[in-house]
C-alpha cells in the first residue's frame, strides 16, 4: 500500500480531487508513491490534518438525490488534535479560523 493509498482509504477524503491530495504530499515533502512504513506516520498524520482542513473549507453540495454535508467542527477538532500532537505551525492558523458565518453588519 502506497502512502497515497493510506490517505485515500479514509472515507472523509473520497470526494477530494486527486490533485488536492497530491498537493498535500508535496507540501509535506513526502513521496506519495512509495510503500507506506510506520516511519512515515508523522507525515501521514500531518497530511491527514491538512486534508481535514480542506474538507472543512469545502462547500456542501446537493445534486439530484446525492447530498454531501460536512460537520466542520468535527474536522476542525481532528486537525487541531493532530497539529497539537506534533506542535505543527499550522495550528495557529487554524485556531483563528471561524467555521461559521459571522455577523459583519458592524463593519458597514
């Protein structure tokens, strides 16, 4: 099983374009084509967190009988747990991200 197949096996990432997953591997400097080994676990988990953020920021959609909605707070919390575990720099970016629509009437 390749590193990319490990990521693609997660149900949350089934709807993500392959290019999105490829970019996450490039950003984390991990070769997606090599066979998975436990020594890659940290990188795989950080890529997973990065992709949780991608899912969290993806729009919900409905087409015909198919409806896909994302529980953004769950994905945000999962990403926070992983970023915290590895003291990753992306944690501070995520902590400031709002996963809801805010009232901006005061700004007008």
